[in-house]
C-alpha cells in the first residue's frame, strides 16, 4: 500500500462506516471463539496505522508488526502495544508463539500467500488460530484495489485452497458486507465503466450517510 493510502486510512478509520463496522463484526466473531478465556498472546500482522489494536488488546496481550516505517510510527503513538517493523514471509520480528494471529486485509498484499501463511503458522501455539479477512470476488476489482496495491481478491474456495497448501484447516468462514453488496457492485461497476483509476472508498460523503451505512453493515454481526 502506498504512503498516501495509509495516511488516508489513519485519517478515516476511527469514524468511517467500513472500519467501525468491520471492527464490530471482528469483535463479535472473536467473542464467539474466545469468550471463555483470556488469550495469552495475540499478534497482528500488518497492523497499518493501528486501528484494530485497541479491540485486539481487549482479548489478550497484543503485539503487532508492520512493514511501513510511517505506519509503525503512527500506530506506536497509540501506546497500546509493542509494534515492530517486519514483513511476510521472511521477516517476522517475533520469535514467540501466539494464541491468535490476525491478518486483517493483509493476505491480498503479499506476493506469495502460501509461504506467508506457512511463516505465520510457525508462530502459532499448538492450539493457536489465525484470523483472516480478505477482499472477495475479482469482479469487484476497481481503482481502489490498484491504489491499495492488492495482488488479487479471494473466493471462499480460493482461500481454502491456499490454507490447505499452507497446512492449515478452516474452522469458521463467512462472507460479510453482504447486505450492501448490490450497492458496492453498482458503485464499482460505474467506476470501472468511467475508467476511474484511483477511487477513494475511504471518503465520508456525509455524517448521515456514514451513520446509515454503519448501522446496516454492523448489523451483520448478529447474523
């Protein structure tokens, strides 16, 4: 991801409907699996500017890694956890084992997703889990993906195939942002037809629209 995109994310992720709702959904899923115990240690791989760290730290002792120097600096200012510079697959700056490793919209940025997941699995405890979110469906590809330097999008089948090749077994999977899917498809199709090469999906058009979209998207945590 280029530096301008990271700065945009850090500006919007506290209020933007997508980031706020996604954290609510992630929190709900994590509570489903870890409600009965406090995790010993958590690693977020590719923490960006640190928007997920407060949520993750509520489940256990959290650490993070990020390859961009500017984002390491921004995330460190939050004073939530230890953050070190690192990248996948060959430069994970921690030797400890973790109960939970989170890759939240990270896998689509790496050149070798299988090797990256193998590297991650080596940092997991015996009963550890990895939590992955990725953008779905190549037909939703747009200028936003280009701006964020995505290597591709995933289907459930493609992700399961990659996990299997990395020696991992899926425990739970779901698509999300399903209710708004028709709207997303229309916007992406329009932008592609208009040949918009660098669309800013992080822009907040109005507080009212932002609130409505947040309410709709975040409601999926109950489904």
